[in-house]
C-alpha cells in the first residue's frame, strides 16, 4: 500500500502517484498481467501512459467519449454499436448481486483520435433491460466472441478490488484518520496495514479449521450469506476482538495505599 498527502513538504497529487504506481507495476511484472481500470481512468492522458509502457489493459470507456470507427469517423462509444445486434450471448457471475446473469456481447475494432496508428478494440457487454451496458476499450486482440467474453470477465473481476477498498475504508478506517500531522497519520495507517495483513494471513486453506472454529464460537451467524462469504474479514475481525477481550484482559491494578503520615 502507498499513501500520499496534498499538504506540507511532501505534497503531491493523485495523478502523479498513479503514474508512479503504474511505473512500479511495469518494472515488476512487465506485460505479464492484464491491467483493469474503471471509468475514472478513461481518457487520452491515461491511455497515453498505458501505450507508452506497452501494457495490456482493459478500460471501461465513457459512453460519450469519442473513438474512431472502422471507417475512421469520430463517433461516441454508444453510437458505434447503436442498432447492432449482439454477436453472441454468455453467462457471467454478478459478484455484487451473487447470481448469474445472461448478457449479450458486441465487439468492433476502433482507434483513438489522439493515437490513430494504435489498434484498439471496443467490447460492449449488454446487461439486459434496465441496466447500462459496459463499453470496454482494450488493446488485446478481439477476433471472436470467446476473446470478447474474456475481456468482459476480466473487467467483472474488478468487484473484488472494490470489496477490498470498502473493507479498508470502513472497517479499518483508512478513509478518515483523525490526525492532522502527516507522520502520525502514516504511523496509524501502517498499524492498520499490519492488522490487515494479519487478517489476510488467516485466509489460506491450510487454516480453514482454525478460521471455522473462530467464526463458530466467537462470531456465529445463521444467515446463508454470512456462511457462504468467501473472505469473511468482517466476521473474522469481530471474532478475534471478542476472543482477545476475554483471554487478554489487562492485569488487575494494585490498589495504591497512601501513607497518612
């Protein structure tokens, strides 16, 4: 994890920190991984960085952002697939709603107005009536419905990252540390990171018995959703807190006897 501040001598901005992190990922993994970005990263500035490092990426594109279609005309993302039938259908697991959902897929080669010589592909996932489609821009070759489904499923996996941020910001209070000094705030975040790393160390399959024992005796739940949670960090933290509050009580204080003389 990394942290940065907008105040003091170490002041920085979000885009600079994101660029440093992207450079660090490139030095460590190169082109071995597929980078997935949400709509906040859509646009020419971030796309220029991705193409500079020659990374494999999938970006959820804004519906009104321009791209060049196969004929070289500037069109908005939603206009390119308007009136086009889906080329295939598939089932995708919706981690947010915990169910499988049938969707249609459409894909077409495109380019970006600022990078007309770089071949890109626009993959559209149609979620059904009442749901907004996904417009995914990628530099991975998409010549078949199977390759398009791979891109869509890769983007769908981002929800696990969203769950990670939600837990870190809510349960570990990463979002609102009540400290003004940067050094004190950094110490608090490091302590919280150690606690987070300890909780993650209890998730491997080798410790299934210990984890089930903790959850059964110190944070028992009868709901099916809680029992089927793949990484029950909320319950695990609560179970450890209750366990330690019982067996790690502070020693009794020795009463102080004041000398009357």
